[in-house]
C-alpha cells in the first residue's frame, strides 16, 4: 500500500510541520492561561481578559492544527529545521496578541494610573497598540534578546511584567525543548527538533530524558537564584525601602530573566536602578550559570565534581574569556574615562590600590557589563551610550561570540570559534605535511580524522561567515537610519545585541526608532536565536518546496 501523500488536503510535509507548530502554539496557550491568575491576584482585570482571549485564540489554532494533522509522519531533519524557524516565528506572532489586546482593552484612565506608578503620564503598555511594537517585544522575549519597546517597565501591569519574564524563561531553554519534554514520545523525531534548535549536546541517550533533565536543572537553579537575589535586593538601599512582596517580585523576575540570559527587567533602569555592588556581584554567577552548557551542570550535580568546570573545553574558555575580557574592557574604560563614569567607592577595595572614584566605577561597570555581554544576558548597570567607541566595540565582540553551545546563550558560540581557530592552524600545518600523511586532530577529547576536521571546520566557518555577514550588512543599514546622534560603533553594538540575543543598548532601540530598523531587528533576533541555517531552510522551503 502506497504511503499517503496528502492529509486533510495538505501534503504530508506541510501536515508534519503544521502539527508540530500547532503543538508549540498549544504550549504557548497554556502559558498564557498561567498568566491569568497573576493578573487576578493583582486585580488587573483587563489584563486577565487579554490573556484569556489570546490564550483561547492561540489554543484554537494550535490544537486545531495538532489534531487535524495528528496522523502526519514523524519529522526528519528538514522538517525539524522548518518547524524550528516557523515555530519561533509563530510563538512570537501569537505571543504579541496579549500585548495588543491589553493595550486596547485597558481604558485610558487605567493606563494613566499604571503610568503614575512608573512616574510617567501613560503606561508603557500603550505603546503596544502598535502591532509592530508588540511583535518586537514578543520576539525579543521568546528569543531571549531583551531589547524592549517598554520605555518604563514599572508602569506595565504586573501581569505583563510576568509575561515578559515568563517567555524569556521558557524561551531561554527553548520552547521546542519544552514541548518535546512534555509531549514527545521516544523515537518520535524529537532529535530532529532538538538539533534544529542548534543544540547537539545530549545528557541521556533519549532526547526526551535529556530535555526533561535540562528543565529540572533549570528550575532548581531558578529557585536558588530567587533566594539569593531576594537577600541581595533586601540588603540594598533601594530594596530596604520596598515591601517584602515587592522585593520577592523583583527577585523572581530578575532570577528568571537572568538565568535564562534574557535580560528583561521590571525596574526602570535595569540593574542600574539598584546601584548596588552586592546585587551586581550576586548576578554574576547567575548569568554565568546560564552561559554554561547543561550537560556540564548535570555532570557536576550528578557526580559532585567541580573539576568538570575546568576539564570541559567550552567552560574553561568561558572563564578565560571572562577574565581577559574584564581586564581589557576595564583598561579601555579606565584610560578613556567619560562622563558616564561617576565616583564610586567600596568595590572590592579598589580605591585602596590607588584608583580614583571614577576609575573604580569604570572597573565595576566593565566587570558587570562584559559578563552580561558574553553570557548574552543583557542586564545593564551603566549608561553604555556614553562610553567611548573602544569600550562599545569590545562589548560588541563579546555579544557576537557568546557563551557555550548547549546553554541558553546566543552568539556564534565558543566551540564554533574554537573550531575555526584550530582549523585555521591545522590548515597552515598541512602545508608542511606530505599528501599521504595520516593526520588527526583532538578537539575537546574527540579525535578527528582529516575528513572529519574538514567537515567541522567548514560547518563552523560557514555559519560564522553568514552570521557576521548579516551583522555587518545590518549595522551598515542601521547607521544610516539611526540619525546623526549615533556613530557606527553604536549601530554595530545595537545590531550585535539584537542578533546575539543580548539586550544591551546604546539608546537606539525604542518606540521612536525607524520602522525599517525595527523590522530589521525582528529578523536579527529570529536569525540569532536559530543560527541562520534553519532560517535559510525555511526560506528555501517557502520558495521552492521541500523536495530535493
């Protein structure tokens, strides 16, 4: 009996894709429903209605596709790539619906009341009456980018503060990973989805067991991060004036977005609102945890052996890059002091070593911002727009590289950069070897033959070249759109932040930015989360179909 080529009037390829994207939307609808009690607790009835309506619409589309095409075959890699790209785009589009509905359903006088809480006339929720702004916020949240259209976060209803944090928390690990962990059956093609999200590291032979373990680790770290931040915020001058429930609220949201390396904040000036060396210091290990591959976390927790932090190639280089980058950025900012650095005291006793107050502030800001950039978190403690061009370019380089593959970060990834570096060295060494020489190369404990090394080097170089090519093209476009107040260093910084899924900003991003630039950033964030190849496969499928 020949295999059916059509299901419910749709080709089997499209049926497979529609069914699995439908599963993602069903999961997103559940998350919207979880946000309704938050709105009810805070008495935000218009927000509750917005999430109910958005959840119902999303569930209808998602479950409709899932059950209509339930008999579709399991995905293979080409399907997985398109499901990943189409899935992230779909959850971003549907994730924007609560923002739009909330902005339109909430009366003007209520928006004004929320605005007063944030010290402005009208709540930042009003900007989401523009569907493009709402889509930008949703895409930034799901991809863990952290750039925002909300000019004053405290003026947002609590339910929308929660929604922004929740989609970053889930998106940090990957909505596809979440769906696979709950809905997938062993052997159901889930590895194709897992790989298409640019994740290759397995913890267990079963991919379903792997992603469930990832989530257990993630939840454990979140609980510990909330507790640590609660204490730190309460001990700060800013936090000591807040009621305990508000301290807990800020600790919860910042723990979720910090560990997921997303960077959305519920305070007006990100982490700079606190102006607290203690809070910044507590956040450093939280951001670092998000930048380490989950198999390493699992190995350390299982074996209680911290030596794996240094035996793993990516983790070792992550700490090396942290150290070198902090020193380099600190030196740059100390030498090129600008008005962005103000006198500061008491940061690890640096003034006792002869540094001035402004230099201490430069070192403190450089330390936090470099780790925030390389870990792709995007928490901001300093007005980076006032830094010199050299400091901005160093941070842009960190955002472009990113942390370890297999973690929550964006960027090119350490292992890919390392493979390219070793590959270049290897290509030079081959010049001096006879053509019949048997050559192998060790990378992270794996012995690669000449053919294997050629393949891995080529794959790493192609992805990196495409990534950097888009970065350069986008920054050239942005510098011509941003206006005379911004330099090319600002434009490159902002694009690296969007495409690296980081969220640091020099001031370009906002509701008043050019429409073309905002639309371009949607592409940058989407591409950055999936590392280009799934996007290209998606585009090829749209234009030419899925046949070879």
